[in-house]
C-alpha cells in the first residue's frame, strides 16, 4: 500500500490481510502479536457496517409500505430485484447504489437504518 496505515480504509486493511501470507512484517500488527491474530481484519464482516443514503432509506421505507420484503443487486450491478409475497419486480441499479453485487438485503433493515453522513 502506498499510503500511511492511518489513511487505510477498513476494506483496504481487510484486502491487505487476505492477500498477505506472512504476518511477520504486517503494518497492522503493532506491539501486540496476539491482537492481530485474534482480531484478524480478513475475518471482519464489513457488510453490516455499510450505511445507506437518505434517498435509499426513503425509497426503502416506501417499498416496505407497499409490502416489498427484499432487494437484491444482480451481478451485473445495473439491475435490482425486488421480492414480496409471490411477486418479483425490477428496478434500475441506481436506486440502491450502496448495495453490493449478489447481495440480498431486507428492505426493513435499510428503512430502519441511519443515513450516512455527507
């Protein structure tokens, strides 16, 4: 990585850890060898830490009121699948830009979340 450790994002730390075969010279190790082994960034689940925009939350709230249960981003990123009861519908991928490919999320979870800053 070409920037100081303090400027790394959580996702960059996780990717670095997953790609490293030797922890001996790891910049994240610090003084406590056991700490890095125990709290290995490669094992962090960053999906649950993601936040949604105010627009995504508002849309999710409207969809929940309409009875939609889940939203799934297809692998191609340009299309979302909405599921409720025995029905399925589609939305453009831009409707939920924070949702990763091949990820399904309960709309209620988005509707109840707090908007990201900025």
